């Protein structure tokens, strides 16, 4: 019977050196020729489990069987030898090399045993691309190809190395609706050819659409294996978080006040001479949430960088309550009560080996509230920290715990606790819920709505369509460094329609877009 | 892992490091020792080890030796200061190695004040030490500002600066300041009221500078853990982009920590020279800055552990010195033995397997505890 299964992981327990129990007595089995979902909130132990299957981590106890045979996966190369391949959430590709060169990395075909045979690499790439119906441009440099194609390269890379079992870690996080559909067609194709696929995702809709069975993890333990056709999304979310998650955020209609953020004709050419922002104009008013949707890399990052003083525009105006932000540093920008929830929370949002408390006061360490003369007023700091931990329901042992030892959702709660509590007039929320669990996501979204209704201007940048559509009062779509569309109301929007603007198939005329300035 | 387990692990690890270090030291001594038979070699090696470990505190007859202990404490004085200086700079991830030059410059400038400036009573000591510290702090602006403004590596810069300081001091001494009536290059004597009084007058040169050093340890701890500047320094060491994003000035922090480091090193120089000598006669870098780096690493960049680390280093130095004079161990071996002990002490991954076992055990206990809790709730 065991031959039926491609992968069996039995009673796996994993304890990290810092004492974190990532997996506890977890069992997972994946049949041959099935798409198996691995679901769970952030910090539920999905990634750890997959790292053990790919040889990146060793289980503390338990055993792993591949095709019924007990194996010891000491490294990724051992896993690859057992025909296991992994497509990481953050692509492991060399941007300056071509697709073909990336494909053969570590197994380069040689001419007379010495010289690199690039023709053969291209042939190999094209052969595999054809065989699996994953179209890629073998001669293009990886940095020039779209995200969707990068993912195909990753999948092909695993297939070229002989993988029969594919692990996909949140493959759709960076894809557009169209690209996701394309990916799903390809995965179904692979499945029919007898491949086993483990699909990690947070997105219920996708799981329901594509997978055969699922394993749900919660708090490091397995909540069981289910046939996808026999469970409802509500049941799944209950198993994942132990309660019914209301993913709809209730919000009353916005009553926009005066203009807080004013951006006019902002243009930016990056250091390689590429025009990243092209005459972008927008306004965010008191009490409203303006969403920015768009495929990543279409100028959103550059816009945020400029709003928060990380780089300087070539031309244009940025004003908050009538005062220019151009040329100011982060301290001065913060003094104008602008807050930023940064996209890269591990790089900018926190100091991971510092305590929760130290992370919560980083933007206000000099404020009179927390200082008595030369010294910190530790009582005031402790009190404020305790209060923030309570208000933002940060799950932790105490305020002295290292932030880096918290789960992704709780780390982000620390970030927003700080950014939302410094009396902002404008909050820039850049991917505020990316990759975090449902509970924390819901919490942060509700907070954003609550704050906006209390009169704060919110600029929300998100690659998650549901998020921008749910939260935004009005919405713009960015494409190629320009605003491609402005929607005053998000009610009647569909994924379809947005996808067309995001991919540049359609564009509104300048008059329509100009309405975002409310002039 | 619980706090109790952490402490338990630290103690076991420290003891094991010391044990292995001593074992290796013993083997080195054993093979280097003279003696006709293995038995003789063995007993002479044991004797040498005894000298190294015990004699900094006890005499041959087993009685406590205050003199040796005060020697050890006196030896701590300069490395307390360079250790603190390095702690503060390393805590911000600024690998400034200038404490070595800083202590030399501080000693030199303090000496000049002690010789040529007329001030009443102990005021002269204060002025001399402060001016020495300020001189060193000012010089440290060079690597600090170059790093903050132009991104020049402070490590290379401060390292070279040490030699610039050394040759500058030597030049000034030889060309202008030396007392030419003496056979060696030294200055004229300090004024009497510039000498720092001794705590015990037994020739150990344990001056009241020791107490100043301990006070500085406490002040530095408060600075690092209870003020916004120390906080900024520590956060910069952990994640510099985070500090910038939070609205603190990375430039100011990078400069501040190095200037403070220079100040502390310079202060150590003044206190060492006025507490131990009555003329200035250093013509080479004294080595205290290098030891200060070791001290800072052992202390994990936390000022509060600096006295412990400094005591350890000073004890080891004294023990090795006694061993080389009293037991027939070649002095070249001494540095090797010191290094071996230090390496095991500082090795991050040493005994990490054992640590992992402790972690797993405590995690399992936690699980069992939780399980029991759940049972009860049901």
C-alpha cells in the first residue's frame, strides 16, 4: 500500500536551537499524482515542514519516506537525488544570467569537458519548456523577464533536475490573476503526468480550485488530512485558526475631509536610467483610504521610497498638509506625523534580536514622554509597551522577548503597533498583511479602517487584490510607472477588470485619472 | 530556553572552555619541558600549571598573597578602559580598532599636562586625564567622520591611525620633549600633584584609577541601556536600516560611538600613566587596546561584564608571567596558551550540541506541562 504514496512524513517533531517548537508530531502523506495543499497560518510550521522535506533542516524526531523507502535528507542535494524539487517563495535565481544559464546552474553541459556549451543549455531549456508546456524565453536575462516567467523557470529548474515531487511555497503570492490561472493549468498538466505537488498557500479560493487533498497545520500540529471536495472554506478557516474568520471588513462610508497628502507630477528615473515613475499625481484626504493596486515593480516601491525620503524625485511635488517633504530625512518626515508600515518588515520594520519593547520605541526614543533628563524613564516606557502589546494583541511571553522569535503575524503587529500609535496624520501601509496569518491580517485591516474613520489619511499599497478592494474607499492602479486607472468606488470592481489595467491591456484617459487629485 | 538553563549552560560552557584550554596548555608545557624521565617532565609541568593558576592569589606555602592580587587588579586598569571603549564601538557594529592608539595618545597628552601645566592640587590630575581623553576623542573623529560621510572602512582607518599616533608621539618625544640627560627616551618627571594616589602602597601600582574604572563601567552600562543615545548605538549594531527608517540619525550615532570610544581609551591612557609612572616613556603601542578588544568580545559588548573579562585577562597574564619566571616555561609559549584558552572561551558554536539538548529537554518539559494543563481544562 505504501507504494501509493510519493511522500510520507511520519510523526515529525522539530525543535529549533532557540527552543521554538515548529512542528510537533506532524504527519503528512502525499499520493502520487495529486496536488496536496499544505495550509495554516503563519508560524503554523508549514515552511519548517517543507524545509525538512527539502533537506534544509533536519527533524528532531520522526521519519521521512519517499516512495515507501525510508530516507535521510541531509541536504537539498540529497533531496534532489530523491527527486524532490522546491520552488521557493522568493525566487532563487541569478538575475544577471539568462534563463538557460539559470536552468543548468550546477550541471552545466560542457564542450570537450572544459568549455561551457551554451547552445546545449538553450536546447535543453527549450526541450523541457516544450515537454511541460511551460513557455520561457531561454535567452532572456532573468532580471528582464516578468515574475510569472521567473516562476516557470523555477519549476523547470526543478524538473530538469529530475524532480517528480514539487514543493511550491506560496506560488501565487506575486502573480496576477491571469498568471495564476496559467500556472494552475500547468500544474494540472503536471499532475496528469503523474507528478506530485505540494502547494502551500493562504488563499482559500485557490486551494479549493486546484488541490485534491489538504493537510492543515495549526500551532505546529497537524489538524488532519481532508479531501478538498468534502470541506467548505468555512470549515478550513475554522481548522486553521480555530474560529470563523470574517474576511469581510465592515466599514462605513468614508467622509473625506481636507487634502493631507498631495503628490503632483512626480517623476523618477532610477540609477540605470529606467523611468520608474512618470508624472504620478494623487491626493489622499482625511478619513479615506486610497488603495494602490498593481503588479509589483510598476513604480509602487519607488513611490513609497520618495514619500518617506529614501530617494529624491527628479521632478514633482510631495506635500503633507501643505508642507513639502522633498529633501527631508526620515526624522523630519516623521515629525510631520507620517507613518510607514514598510514592505520589507525584517529589513526596515524591526531589529530582530532586540526586544519587543526596544522595537516599539524606536521612533520615539527621544520624546520627552520617555526621558527624564539624560536617562530613559523606564517606567513610562514599560507602561506604554505593555499597553501597546495589549491593544494590538501581540502574542508573546513578555515585553523582553526577542522580536525575531515571534511569528510573522506578531512581528507585523509590533510594527503596526508602533506606526499606528505615534499620532499620525498619514499612514502609508505598504503590503501591510503580506505573508501573515489570517488572524493578524484581519486585525490589521480592521485597525486601518478604524484609524481612517477617525480622520487619518491612509495610503494602502498592496499586491493582494482582495485587500485593496476590501479596504480602499477609492483605488488607483499603477502600471509601468503611471497611474493606469482610478476608481472612485471599489464596489463594482472585479478581478478581471483590474487585471486588464494592471497588465496594461487597458488604460483610462488622463481626464478620468486626474480625478484622483480632487481638484 | 529558560533563564535558569541559560545560566547553567553559560557556566558549564565557560568551565569546559577553561578545562580544554588548560589541558592543551598542559600538553604544550609538557612537551616543552625539560626533564630526564616522563615522570620528571610530568611533575615539572604540573608545577608550572600550579604557578599559572594558583600563584596570582596564593604563595607557595598556601597563604593568600595580597601583593599578587593587587598586581592583578592593577593590571585591569588600562584594559577596563580600552574594553569599555571597544564595547561601545563594537555595539554599533563599528569595528574601530583605535583604542590602542587612543590609549597611547591619551597617556602622552596627559603626561604633557602633568609636566607643563600649573594647576593646584588634584585639579591637575583631573585636567590631565580629561585633556588626554579629549585629544583621543578628537583624533577618533577622523575614522568616524570618514565612515559616516564617505563610507570609508573604520577598521582599516583606525588601525592605520594607531601607527600614525605612535610615530607622531615618538617624533615629538625625540625631537622636542625628551629629557636628554637620561639614557633612554623619556620626558621630564611629572609634577608631584599630578600623580594619582595609590590604594595600597605595596609597589603593585594599584591606584585609585581602578575605582574610576569601575565607576566608568557603571556609567557606561547606564549610557548603553538607559539612555536614548546608547539605545541608538545598540539598535544600529543590530539593524542599521531600521534605525534610519525609525528616524534616528545613523550618521550621528556612528560618529558618537567612536568619539566616545576614543574618549574612554584616552582616559584610560591618562589614568594608567599617572597612576603607574612618574615620567612618560612609551615608545611603542602598549598593547592594551588589543587586549581591550578581547575583553569586549568576552563581555559580549555589555559594559557590565567588562570587569569580569578584564579580571580574567589580567589574571591569566599575571599567572603566565609568574609561570615563565618561576617555572621553566619559555615565554613564547605563554601567548599560545593565552590564545588557546581565549579561543575556546570566545567560540560561539562551542558545545552548541549540548545547548541544543538542553533546549530540547526544556521544550519537551514545556510541552508536557501544556499537555497536562489542557487535560485539566477539559
